[in-house]
C-alpha cells in the first residue's frame, strides 16, 4: 500500500481506506490518514466517503436491470423515451440519434459538462433540481461528435440515462437504484444523502485551490436531496463497493453468502 501511504504523507490526499479481496475473501482492509483535517479525525475502514464518478457504473447497472426486465433496449434511441432529443443535432447541424448503450460507454457525443449545475455543486440549490430539468437542458445542447464515432468522457450523459430509468421504472431514479442495487447487495452505508446518524463516519471532501487544500463538501444532513446525481452523487465505503463488484464476479462475499443478487 505504498502508493496510499505516500499520497497521504505528501498531502496529495488527507486520508483513504483500502479494501483488497480475492475470491470473496478479504486480504487487506486498512485506513490511512485523516477523514477531517480540522478535527484530526482518523480515517477508518468504515468511513463514508464521496465516490464521485464510481457512481457511473452503479447508474449503468440500474439501467441494466430494466434491460433484464425487457423495459429498455440498449439499441433504443434516446428520443424513444425523451422526445425532446429528436431535435438534438450534431456538429454538422444534422440530427443523429443517440442510443442507450452510447450513454453508458461515453460514445454518445453528449457534452462533458452538466447544464444547470454550478461549479461547486454540493449545495441546496443544485440538490433541489430534478433529472427531468437537466435532461431537457442537455437536449438543447449540440452533440460534440456523431454518436458512436469515438469515445469522449461525458458527465452529462448519465443524467439522460437516469431520466430514462425514472420514466421506465415509474419512480425517482434514486429510489430505484436503492431498491434494485443498494438493498439486494446489502450496501448498507451507500447513499445519495448521508443520514444524520452516520455523519460521525463521514469524510469531508477536499480539493486543491492555489496549492492549498480547501473544503469542497462537508455534507449537511439537513439538505433535501432531490437531485440524485447519476454521474457522481453517491457516498459509500470500500466494503459496500466490494459488494457491488463481487456481484459481477459471480462469487460470494462473506456477508452475502446464501444470497446471490444480480444487478444486471
């Protein structure tokens, strides 16, 4: 774990927790550094941290459960579910349909930045927005390249996918993810909003600004989280993420023996 100890010692990250598993058995589970610089709170194995873009494969897995149910096809065009995308054009000014699978593979041509989202997005105003609003705003933007032509990272595309999941599941995106992914996989510390009772285990999110480490997010459990960001809104722990990864490997983790959920 030299890479982690070096990163903490050099101040690249305040702290971290690491979990290494093989064939469902834990080989390494260790925490390093601090989860809160101001109070010198040590990082623990069960510290709840923002997992940022690791949210994206969880969003894709949720969409795949709808594919399993026959409620969604990977080769469906987005406009089948969101008619406003029928007017979206590519760089040549012509319409080119985006497919569901392209939303998940960063090959849709949808821009990277998320419309309506402020630069520092952990705030009540952004959390009060809806996926419907964001998807509609994305439909008004031009594609940066024809769908399927190449791969280019997009934070905005998962919002379109999330909105389609809401429509087909007939319930809010976050609720569907919780019911289809978090609960069956027993990801008990994974949430879009950290409950007040778990804030003592929550890591503060920091960022670098002009060479200094400053607070990016100190989650407030009083915030009403309507916006469950499909591109990067989840807080979790290594053990919960291991539960998610294990489901794709086809072997059981110690805490899920006798229960074999299939997220996709």
